[in-house]
C-alpha cells in the first residue's frame, strides 16, 4: 500500500494517529502491537508470539533450573506501613 499522510490528533494527554484498516490488515496487526522508535521513525510490529512458553517453562521447572538468580528481596520497612 502506498504511503499516506495522516494527521496527529490530541487524545487526552497523548497524541494519536488513525491507521487505515487496510494498512493494519496488510501488516497483520489486530488488537495489539509492539511500538518502538527506530532511526527517527515510529515502528509498529506484530507482538512476538508466546506460543510454546508454557511448555518451555514447565521443562525448566522440571529440570530444577527455576531458582531465583538474585535471591529474595525483602522490604524491611513494610512492617511500618499501614495496609
């Protein structure tokens, strides 16, 4: 699809651009996107797939390789707070 000119609009305290539906479809974007700034351009990408993460974490746990690397971090001052 050819590049289009888009207006940047005020949306609350932020700014936004309306992306035409055909462009979203061409990029394979539906409800979520990863956004970054690269070389002075704002880039939207399909989020990385999380397929297989549950199985991979199960294997790590079964291998006993899921211990904390840096240990526990206590909040010594928590006892002084009223929750």
